[in-house]
C-alpha cells in the first residue's frame, strides 16, 4: 500500500512530527505534537484504527493542540479542517456551538460584518450574530 493516499498521509504525519527539516515541523513536532506509539511504529495499526482515506479528506486532529492518536483523529473535509483551527472563533446560540462562518451561512448573515464586529469592535461572537445590521 506504499503508493496509496492513506500510506502517504501516514508518512507525512510522522515526518511533520519527527523530522526538523520537514516543512511544517515547527507547527507540529517543534510545537510538541507527537504521534502515538502505536501509529509511529506501524502503518498497519494506523490503517486498522483509521481505515482507508476517503476521497476529498485529510487527517484532522479533533483537538488541534493534541497528539495524533485514534481518540484524537478523523478523516475530515477541508471545511471541517478550516473550522477546527485554534484561531477560529465560535459562538454558542441556544446551547449549540459552531464556528462563526457556519453560523453566518446558516443565518444568512454577512461573514465580513460579523468578523468586523468581533475582531475590530471587540463584540462577543454571540452579540455579533444576534444584533441586526442597520
């Protein structure tokens, strides 16, 4: 399986965490992100836990500050990955938490307006979403 997308993902994950000369190392291994022992030593273990990589996905850490492991990884679309960054602002409305971009799309709000309210005016994400645009 050495030429499959799943195997390439496994190799790239290990390289990002273990090889300082690799692109992105400073955000992964250099930032303390590691690969669990089971996956670091065996592609077969990684494949058994994750299954084959579905088309249109990449490996995502559910907790972006956590290590690569069965409990903390999933195959995710680009949109899921984008919404799972440390820098993404989320808001909780009616007990449901979602990234601002998702709320804006669902509520029909202009994302640029909501972002400006949060990042430039210092509003809470909840206020930015609930306040009508004049």
